[in-house]
C-alpha cells in the first residue's frame, strides 16, 4: 500500500544553491515531511506557486536575479495565506525584523538546529490546517448544510444536536490531526469514527482496535508489531495495526483504559509520527490518521492523575462529544422503526406496527446503554413476538427499569415538547384540540377528559376559536 504524502501540498524550498535544496529536502524527508519541491531560480517561484499551491515556503535571502526580500514582498501581496519561513546565512537582527515586517512567519539562520527547523515547518503546516478547518467550520455552521449527507447514512437521527456533530466532523475530517470522540457506551462512537474516515477521503483502510484490557506489551505488539524473536513465541515478524492503517485511519477505542506506559507510547506516536516495533532498534514512520474514543470521564481522570495532561491536550485537537439517547428522544420513533425493519429482515417476519403506548414508555426510560440498548430491546421483542404482533409485555426491561411505579402509571400521559417550548396559550389550544380529536368533536366528552365543565369548555372555544380544531358537537 502506497503511503500518502505529507503534507498533501508540497513544502517549497527556494535557494539558488543545489546542495542547500538537497540537504534541506533530505532533512525534512527524514522527519516524515516527504512532499518537498525545490526551486533554484527565484524568478520561477510565483508561477510554480500557481501550479503547485505549496503548504509552506522555505526562502533564502541571498539569490541572483531576484533577491529573497523582494520575492518575500511579492509573496505576501499575492499569496498571504502561504506561510514563508526565511532560512538564510544572514544572522542580523535588522534583517530578521525587516523580514517579519514584510510578512515572513519565521526567520532562521542556516546553522540552526535541525529540530528547530523541522518543528517550525510542522508548526506552519498545522497552523494552515487549523485555519482551513476554522474556515470550513464557519462556513458549515453559517450554511447549516452538509456537503455530503451520505457520509452519515449509517447514523439514524433527526436530532439537531447530532446534525451539529455532523457539520463539525465534516469540517475537520481533512485534517491530519487526531480526533477525540467522547460519549457514553452505545452512543455510536465507532460509526462517527467511520464517518470521519470516509469524509477524510484518505486512500488507506479504516482499522479499529479496542484498547480496553490491553496491558502495555499487548498494546505495543497490537499497534506496532514485532520482529522475529522479540519475545518467546514470536517465531515470525508481524506488522502492527498502525502499519495496516497506512494512508488511512486507525481508530483506537476506549483510550481511557490505557496504562501509563501505553499512554507515553501513544503520546510519542502523536508527537513524532514514529513508533518502535517490539524487538527493533529502528523506528518506523506512520502517516495514519488517529481517531480515538472513550466512554470514561477524562476530566475526572486528569484530576485524579490517571490520564496524562499532555496526552489529552495532544489528542483533543478536534473533540466530538456525542449526546446520550435520553438527550435526543426525538430520535426514538426513527430508531425503533429502523431496528424493527432490521429485525424483521433478520427473522423473516413482517415488520409490525409500533404499539401505541410503547413510545411514551420508552421516552420515560433513561437508556443507560443508549442506542445499542434500544436495538437489543427491539430485536429481542420481535424475536419473541407471535402472530398478534408486538405488545408492551415484550419489553420487560423498559417496563421494569423505567422509573418509579407512580411515574410508570403517568408514562402514557407524558407530554413530549418540541425544542421551542410553546406558550401557555398555545399549549391550551393544543390540549383542547387533542381532547376534541380523541372524542371526535364531542364537547361534553372532551370537557370530561380535560377535567372542566362543558360550559367552561364551550365559553373557551367561543373566545379562542382557532382554525383546524375538529368540528364540535352541539
């Protein structure tokens, strides 16, 4: 599998000396920045930028035909979004100040330490990625429309909160930075991780691994692989999952369960994009995008000292928080219908109708297992249903665990309000309209349902008549 170039757009090195272009290229490539282009004639730079749209420019000042300072001014005027790092032999404060005033993002002397140059280039790449993501996110939020709804087709929802999550995911998907997905068990974290991968358009595979229960050695072996003879029983070399996810996405679930030693190794992978297979003295590079998830409360773990602060800040560049099912109850009907369809296909039965009292009952339930628990309920109920179809008795878990017996008796009459709370006047009109609908327009029967006299209801209708109410019996 061919690894994707990093960064996607090239780093452009502008220097009239071929040896300098070659040495800087080799330095960047040795640190995983392998998409590098060189140019030795300053007069060709503007045309080259229009063709290749570089991510970062490394610029020398002392060049024939067109000086680096003059070129810097032109670059800042025509391509202000492209960061320019001046790398020159001129070690003068005045020159550095002048370059920064002319639009350079950094100034380095050619004798600078290698790590500082590489860090400067990486920082410039990351800043450009963040600016692009902020622009895309702003556009998505203002527009409110997804670019590709099909990316989220596996997630059944009509919730506005979930729609906001989709907008954010689509905006940050092209970044190479990690994504942290936080949510309770059963909220769909892996489905969102798959959507991140699909939206990123990365050419490699989506590879998932659950970190829960992995000790440090098994964690390292699973992710990084091992050389032959690395430990007893390692008769053959094996590539780890990080290798299988080359140019793709590695989804690491339940990272809140990682041991302190594994947290250190994960931090190194995020910082350097390098890892060390077991039994090897030579590091390997990875271009896999990392998406991580947990159902643990990381804030509490940070306070308790069981999760590293530096790791949290590194992996939470983009953080997605998924709402539990009890906070998106408007999805219940959709989900029940969806799972009934799936269960009917799996069992060869006809899809039954939803019992009238089922949804109020489910709406009163807290769903600690979230969508996964609802799916289990529906599949189990349909598997046990007879020719008469579904009944409430087939949902014993919901009936048993809902709330108190008194609240359970009120479940059938539980009101479900829209996101915009209706005014008191609107609520009265809706309630009267519902009572008249149920009694087929009989004022006397509707008054009994509402707990008021027939005369009081008749007077109210005369004062507050609204179109759309069913015709009342006189």
